[in-house]
């Protein structure tokens, strides 16, 4: 499973990259706005930190505008994956991009039917939003399972990028379901390290060692 950070914050990305387990980054207009910086500048800065896929989302809502923006974004760096929303125009743009060899992340996916459309349009990845489905009282993880099964049934090459992961268990359950990628906020990635028995065990090892050899 590839691990992406869902952030446009450079400090978080630097720490994730320093751990050696960071495979990419996803951004969206809300995350960029939170940083208060110019979109293309921030995308460029991210390419200098992250050695892997970097999703950059178009702001246009019509296919022609998405194609225009997406082609410019793709030119910034070879690792850029153009992100488009799962709308009729987004799918139309995705079909064109995939024929041009531009990799696309189709985002805001909330149903298996939408995920089939993304795969048929040649998306590189599809992003089902687990947490936002959970917010409605439905089971977000079931969507990940359904999409993985459908893609396997038809040998679709589109990868499942489990997004809107809010907890460590979301990451683990996505991995169990077979999602190719999980994108998560920094605090969730950081949380994957934590276990009280690891802390307690390490403390005991050091205590025993020091007791034996500190005389
Ligand atoms: O990758 C999508 C993500 O940014 C949405 O997460 O927590 O705002 O639903 P969230």
C-alpha cells in the first residue's frame, strides 16, 4: 500500500519524507487555501520535497477549462497527477487526458458507479472519500471494498486511493480491503507509529540494560 499525505503544509511533508515511508501527496483547493499561498508556487515547492505522485486539482468546472489548467499543471513536474472532480465534465476531461498520457486522479467519488466511470475514462487513480461517507451515517469503508472488487473483476488498471481517512483504523481497514493507496492527514500518519506497549517495552529494555551495566 502506498502512503500519501493529504496536506499542502511543507513542514508536515518534510517530516513525512524524512521517515522514508512517504510515497506521495494529495492536495485540494481547501488544503491550499488553508496555507494561504499561491497554488502553483506551493505545488512547485511540494515537488522539491516529495519524491512521488503529487495530486494538484483543477479549479475549472467545465471540461475545456479543466483541460487547459490540467495541461499547465502537468508541465510543472513529471510527478504531477491532475485531479478532476467526478462530474460529467471531469470524466470528459479525464478521457482526453488519459489519451494524452496525462495521469488523472478523479476525486469526490462517493459511489461504486462513479468509480466505474472513472476507470472507463482511464483514470490513473480514483479517490473515494471514506470519512465524508461515514459522516452521513453510511459505511465509507464498504465503498472501498466494493470498488476494489469491481476493479478486480474487470482488471481495471485504475488504482483505488482511499481518501478522507480520519483514523488509524481507516488506514488499516483500507489496506485490508486492498486499496492501492491511502492518503491521510499528518496526524493520522503520525498515529500509525503509536502503541503503548512499544513505549512501555522500550522503557523496560533501557531500564534493564542500565541497571545491569551502570555500576
Ligand atoms: O483527500 C480528501 C480529503 O482531503 C478530504 O478529507 O477529512 O476533509 O473529508 P476530509
